[in-house]
């Protein structure tokens, strides 16, 4: 459980839906005055509509559900859980179909095993009625050069379908023209998902160096800093700076 703002709280694990008392915890959070209660989950438990209703009745209406692949083999291989794909998809369908106010975000962790499936996963997420998609760099063995074409395709697909899509773990210099899709502008660079960043020599002349913490340490160790070039006059820089300020 992590307090993000005075009236917001995030419940995460492990897997929070494994706790039998999750509705009680949500209820207690409401009693403490939290109004925005967000649950990070694999979504499997919500294949049971009765359980979903209990959690929503207790006061949770923000869901972030992880989807690893667009087919059972890939999703279950990467989530290490046989039979999980159908449950997760049913769970997402159930949450999306509830006729109450709710917000459903699908998190797609990007790794070398699912990279070529990324656009398919995004299309599946759109078909499931998601309100937002997060594409999260997850694999230290994957270069930005390999990932970016799939990220750009995915963003375009999502824009075409008018669904909000964000990236996680990609710096401004690689996202020029797509800066508004960088999630860290809105959520900050410190997330629940462990990442350690460092500036490198390309950062010294970059206009973003005060806003951007650089690149993940493990990434620079693996690939060096040659992919990055300083942004000298970003068109969006002033707008983004205002958001930060
Ligand atoms: S500060 Fe460094 S990593 Fe960040 S956008 Fe600039 S060059 Fe890229």
C-alpha cells in the first residue's frame, strides 16, 4: 500500500487480490478518507464477477492490470502462471463491462519475448475497452533501437483509436515529437517499479537535463550511451517544464 497524494492510495503486491480481506482493506481506506483507491493486479480474480463487485462496492474503481501477451502461450509463459490468460482476459472484460464509474489501465511490460507481439497486445487492449495503456520498458537486454519502432506503431494505433497511451522508462531524447506520451511527465520518475537512472555525457548539453534523470543505470552498462543525443531546443520543452513546475 502506497500513499501517493492526500486522497490517493495504491494497493499492490505481490498480488493484492490473493488477500481474502482485500474488500475490507479497500473499505478501511475509504474510511480513512482516501477517495482514489487504485489496485495493481494481474486481473485474474476479477474473472469472478461476485468478487469484482465486492471490491468495487468497497470503494475501488481504479484498476491497473498487467497483460504480457496477446495469446495464452506468451502471456502464461511470461507470467509463469498456467491458465492465467483466459482469467485475466475475463477479468478485464468484467471490469470494463461494469456499468459504474471506473478507470481501467492495461500495463504491458515490454521484453524481448513479447516485443514482436506488442502491436497485437495493444490492439487486444483496445478491443477490451481499456481507458489507458502503459508500455513499460522492462527488459535490460532489450535496446531502445529495437523497441522504438514497435512503440511508435503502438502509439499510432492507440491514437487512431482515441485511447490514451503512455510509455515508461524512455527518455525525452528518444521520444522527440511524442513527448506527451511519456508517463513520467505526469507521475514522476520515481515509480513503484524499481528503476535507477543516471546522467551520461550526452546529457550535459541537453535542455531536459534538469527534468530528466537520464537513462537507467543497467541500460547504460549494457548498451552504452551512443543512442542518445542531447536535445538542444525541444519544441515541447517549455510546456513540459510548466507541467513539472
Ligand atoms: S537528459 Fe540525457 S537521457 Fe535525458 S533526454 Fe537529455 S540526453 Fe536524453
